[in-house]
């Protein structure tokens, strides 16, 4: 009896998690603009998306930022995790503290603090020379995304470092390997699954971010979530349904890749 | 375990992370604290000077109301996530071992899906011509559509929906680690189900409960786009208020003061938790 109650309850929660998304995908194929009644199957909304040049440009911006930010954050975060685990250095406590603060602080707090930084830089640059242009856009968005992704890479990689055998590194050093050689040939291969997981996590965090991007992007540079945000605020449209459906399928693909990589690692 | 301090690899590894966080985390936050004490400028965002004006504004009943409402909605969201999430995490954490990865994966997929997309999905469900209203009318349970969207209830529903995986995943992690023998021991000693749950299971899964609550409560205060989309103009959270100061009202000092207050309140809560946890640990030892 208890078992059936459990299964029923779990099914109910899964239904709660998936029902809205399923509805959204189903109605992206509905041949009607306003009504929620079923008016027949259509690819119309997907075709309309494919013709929307602005949307495609914005989506490409998002992918560019996502790939660059995830890659930079992965390099920075992996080096950072190795540094935090293996070395004692001045400011180590500060770095640990800041990683914690960045993970815990709400996105909005990070967004406005980065905006304050970038605007100040902009003002200072204008004072130095009028030709110096440091207005908000690609660079400020990229730097911000790297900043909010890096702590997650550090945490992911650190949890793996804690799990592996320290003797391997000692052995490499005893055999005369330099620190960099040890990192490249021993530490990095061992960390690889966490590094890849960190990259994927960063990429999705970057693709998903609305709040920080809205603060630091300026008027001329837009990413996909911001565009969706302004579309959604105007109301429900089948086009947004289609776009959301594509993004959901993309998420499924990324999760599948991540799972496959993790499985490979276990074997 | 290191030998030479001047090793180039070591310098790059420690230097890059230190300076990045110094420039993009420490300095910006210090600047926000500074701005919160500066007067609002006429032409520029701020003027040089020192004032408590922005913090004075916080005492305005209008803004106190926003703080209160925001904390209340975030608390309600957290409690609902815990009540829904705990039994759920317990069931999947105790499911047959070979099924667990799949069950967790099914929680991770929404967790990785854009929260904006999921908020939008909620909008489709709750609208006047939304799925719920259409279904209820079709079933003859109501004649006029219920006003579900653009209410505080819609905001809570949206927050619970987007944040539930953040509660379930840490809970699952701590429940899965639970030693079954401890539960069996309690039962063998004659403890009733409820007593076992209260005295054994809850204390053992406390780290998961706390982590989950933090991961739900903190974003719950700041996710202004959820209240913006689902709450309409009626529901203003701290997040909406802060965002408005920076992106439309152009009152940076007040926005900064709000942000500093929010951060301090959260820090205070974390500290209270750490103190409480330490007390509890001492109690166990004694």
C-alpha cells in the first residue's frame, strides 16, 4: 500500500515539473494565434522563427557568449581550484570567501555591483581620453558571465580533487616532473570529468541568465533570454512557445551529453 | 606540498583567480557600499559626499511593506518547496538503486531548463484563457474564469515551480547517504514512525534541508522577472524595487542601499544558522 502511495506521489510531483513544459511544446504546434483550443497541427511558428533575423542574431550572441564565458570560466575555475587545493598563498582566505559570496549572493546584487564597476570604468576612460570607448556591451557581458560561472567551476572541480589520490601527484613530483607538467599530465586528466561538467554547467548558466545580463548589457547588445523576456512581457505568443520548445530540446541534448560523459568516466 | 614559491605555473594559477575575484567581485561590492552612502546626483548618477539619506528612505512604510511582502513570499515559497520536496526526495532517495540515476535525471532536466521558459510555461497555465481556467470551465466547475495570473499566488506558484529542483537535489543527496541501520535501530528500540522521523531522519538530513532552503530562499528574494511576468504590476519584490532604481528610476544610491541591506540581512541569517548549528553540535557532544 505504502509503495503505491509513494509511486503516486512521485508521479504527481514529476507531473507538476513537466506538465507546463509539455503544454508549452504541444501548443507550439497549434494552428491558432490566440486560442488555447486545438486548431490543428502546424510548423508555422517554427517557420516564423526561422525568418526572424533579429532573433537569430540574438541567439547567436547568446551562444557566442555562452561558449566563450564557459571556456574562460573553466580555465580560470580549474586553475583556481588547483591553486586553492594545492597551494598556500597570500589572499587564499579572501579567494575562498569571495567564491562563497559569489555563489550565495543573489544575481541581482552581482548584476548591480558589476554595472557600478563598468560604469565607473567608462567614466574614467572618458576622462582620460575622449576616443576611449568603454560602453556596455559584448565585453562587459562576457566579463560578467565569466565572473558568475567561475565559482561553480571551482566548486565542481574541488569536489573531484578532494576525491582523488594525493600520492599520484607526489609520485609525479618525486619522479622530477615540474608543477606545470604534473598539472598537464596527472592532475588535469584526473580532473577531466569535473572540468567538462563545469563547462556544461557554465554554458547553461550563461545561456539561462536574465538578471545579470539585463544590468550589464547596455542598449545595443542583446542576448536571447532578454529578448524572450521582452516578448513574454507582451503576452503569450505561439512564437515564444516554439522558441521555448527548441530551448527545451537543446537542454535535453546537453543533459544527455553530460550524462554520457559521466558514465564514460565511471567505467 | 609545494617547493618553490617562484614557480611560474603556481604564480599563474594563484594570481589569475585572485586578481579576477579581486577586480570583479571585491571591488564592485566595495563600490556598491560606497555608492549607498553618497548623495544622488543631478547630472551624474552620484555626487561626491557622505549621507545616510538612502538608508533613511528604507524606513518609508511603503518600502518596509515591500521588504516584508518579499520576505513573506520567499518564506512561503521555501516552505512549500520543503513540504512538497522532502517526501519526494525521500521516495527517490529510497527507490531501488538501479532506478535512482534515472529519477534524479528527471529532476535535473527542469533544473537545467531556462527558468524564463519555465516561468512562461506557468503563465500559459494560469492565464484567463489558460489551461487551468479552460479545463475548469469545460468541466463545468466554474462559469467565469478565475483570476489566477497577476496575483501574489501566481508569483509563489512560479517561484515554487522554478525553484523546486534546487530543494530536491540537496535533499536527495543527504537522504541517499542516510544509514538505513540507524532507522532500523530506532524502530527496533520501539520508536514509532513519527518519532523515528523526528528524532533520527530529520536531524541526519539537516544539512540537505538547510542547503535546499538557502538555495530556494535566496533566489526567491531576487528573481524579479518571475514576479514581473506572473505578478504583473501588483506584486513588487525587493528584486523589482532594486532593478527599478538602477534601470529606470536612476536612483543608484537608494538601489545600492537596498542591495546592501538585502545582503546584510542574508549574512545575518547565515550567521544565525552557523551559530545554531554549532550549538547543536555542542549539545550532541555534551
